[in-house]
């Protein structure tokens, strides 16, 4: 398989992930492939169209896109060489509908200067941990920082918090309510439950997805969804009961996830990106001894607003939809979880 053999291949390039997105969004992907003279695959670029928010909203979120891929951290073109990358990008430009914007999300800044009309711009900071050969060699930054984290994990364990792996779709549904709580607190529209059901159906049986759950006395406190592919484990989604934070379940989950990744032979643990200005999340991801690097994205035509350094507020995607952006500032934290889930289902139909 080309994606598995390519050093830049990510789980987000796989057909399994494309099926997950298709089930969430209802749109069919547009997959470009570059063939050699003998018919062998020499490059791929998965794309998917989005509709953009309705009501003629201004800004990038109101614009139709052809993206690689929507609601996905990174899935840019893969090719054997730079000439192949150029051919794939030109093919994507040609297939972008009139009035829509091409959006490319490579994991590495490899598209600069490749095609004149495709413009790169700074995106968010991503955090990644390089894993050692053995779990006993794992260290989270300097000795003092590592000791502080280990002390917090032991404190969580002494209070009776334990971690287990989810083993049923019922566990996914139970975790989803914690995820809704976290998204409501962060003022971010929640992804629909059908996304996580699709992940369980498509990824979990193939060993590409794992849900770790933190519990105490049978009560679910927190949970993290991890994606695994190649040499990397991706920390993808988290949910936590707000009243459980003093028990530090998220620290225990991260500790277990990182140790498991190292034990299973993975070489890196990707904590993901952080929106500009979210200092709390940046601190949480940096304290694990991760390396920070700024990502780049690419568009054609150039975006009117540069996302990465001036990212819209968390509920920008809801702006203009029944006044929900204003509602968020007045009392979003107090509305029922079911309402936040409905808002997420609405906005992600277009993004």
C-alpha cells in the first residue's frame, strides 16, 4: 500500500479515514493518484469538498472549499519526488470548482514555491514527543518537570483512578457526553456522535484507533481517543467531567497513552495543534516534553484572512447561525449538552 510505505504517510491519508469522514459528512472524497509508466502509484492526494457556512457569511468559513482534508489536522499530497508533488497540486487546482478555495494541509512545509497560485501561510503550533526505545527511558523534559508529572499521576492513582481500554460502542457513547462537556467548556462546536461511531466501526477493528477511559469506582471521569498508524500515535480527542479535574484523570490518561505507545514500538506521540491564544492547552501539551513547531497551510486563491496567527474565536463557525455566537458569551456554558450537540451537528454539515 502506497500510504503505508511512504515516509510521510499518515492515518489521515488512508481509505479508512476517508470512509470515516464520508460517514460523518455525507460527501464523497475526490482522490487524485499519480501513476508511473508501468501503472504503479507514484503519488496520492485525498480531497473532499465542503459547502461553507450558509447565509452568505463573510470570511473563510463562509466559503466553499476543496480540502485535504476537512476537519482533519493534516493530509497533504504524498509523492515520490517534488515533480510528483507539483503535478498533484496542479491537478487539485484544476479540479477546484469556480468560486471555491483549494486548501492543502501537508504535515511538512513542502509546497512553498511549487505552484505560483498556491500560497502558503502560517498555521498553528503542533506538539510532538519523540519516544525512546523502551518505556523506562521515557522522560518528560527536565528532571523537575518529570518528577512533578509523575507525582501527579501517583496522586491520581492513590485516589482510586484507573485506566482501561474501551471494548464496546457503549463505551464510546458514554465517553461522548464527557466530550460534549469539554467542548461546551471550551466554546467549541462538538463533532457529531456519528463521527466517533464511524471511527469505532472503521478504525478500531484494524488497530488504528483506541479509546482510553479513566474511571473511579466504576464512574467514568475522562477519556482520550488515540489514532495509530506507521510509527506515530496521534492524540485526537478528549472528554472530561469538569468535576473530576482535581483527580487529574487527564494526566493519568496521557501518562498511560505515552507509555503504551513506547511499549508498542511507536517512535513518536503527536499531541496535536493548539489554537492561537489558548495558553492553557499549550501548557498542557508542552509540559510532556514535546517539541513545538509551527505548521503551514496552503490555499488557492490566497485566503483573505490568515488563519494560523489570527485564528477566529472558537465559536466563529457558529457566527450568524441563530445568534449562537452571542449566546456563547452570555451563557453557552449553561445550555444543555444536547443543545451543544445539535449545534455541532448543524455547523459541521457545512465545514
